[in-house]
């Protein structure tokens, strides 16, 4: 499993109805995309839920890294973003584990992202950190309203990512560095994504 996200930050006075219309008319194009676990079409609106910016920030979980690469370099879809907004930086993380929530059959309307630095320490400290995060992810799966949550990490900047989809809203107690509205979810191969860490 591989996670990726690009963030398109828009002007403060940007009419976010443009993005909503874009997703409404084009979002279903990836509903059967080969190799894609899920794509959450997420936005933040300035002044809503604590967001300081207007932003379109699609989040992906890929089952097949080859298909992810093809999507980025000529396989359709990403070229539309490049044509309309320029070529954004694409952040990516190595997948660790996935939690399936009780609201898996619902259409999620909200999402949360938590990015935290991985502190430097002894090798055993890193193992213990991941064990704690995996235990937290497992307990998260029992939270009401959870659709799906993923844990991943970036070994370049040493950051830990937890991204969660929620049926209606992000719970107030959820630790999140960003909160999003979900406009659409494409999830052609979500059931095939691994739920346990690959080592």
C-alpha cells in the first residue's frame, strides 16, 4: 500500500464552487481505476473548521505502485490537474496498516489528517512508536462513524501520517492537523488493501 497527496492552495477569495463542480462532473472517472485502493476528493475552505486556506487536496491509497506511477506520468487523470493548476508537488508515504471502520458502507463526508514528526532515537524507540501507533489505529477502528483509517510514514522527512475518513464529521476529540470535507470517494480496490503492516 502506498499513500500520496497533492495540495493545491487557492486564493483567499477563490470560489470553491468551481472545485465542487469539477469533482461532481469528473470525480467518477476513477471509480474503477486499476490499482487504486481509494481516492478521497477532499477540500478545505478558508474559515471553515479552522482552515486558514482554500485548498483542494486529493488523497490516494494505491494497491499497485506501478499503476500509481502510470497515473502520474501519462495514464490519465493527473494531466487534468497539471493543465488546470500547474504541476503540484506530490507527497507520498509508505503504507503501514489500514483500519476498517463500522461505517465502511457509508459515503464519508469528512476526513482528518495528522502529520507528526518521528523523533530521532534508538532503533527500539522507533519500533515502540510504531507499535503504539498500530495499537491506536486498531482502537480507532471501533470509533463510531469511522469509515477507513490509514497509517503511513515518510522516511525522507521522517513524518508519520494518519489519514481517516468519517461518515459525517471529524470527532472533536480527534487529533488532526487538518480537517477536510469529502466531496467524493472512489474506492475500486479498497477491500484488497492490506490491513496489517508488511513486516
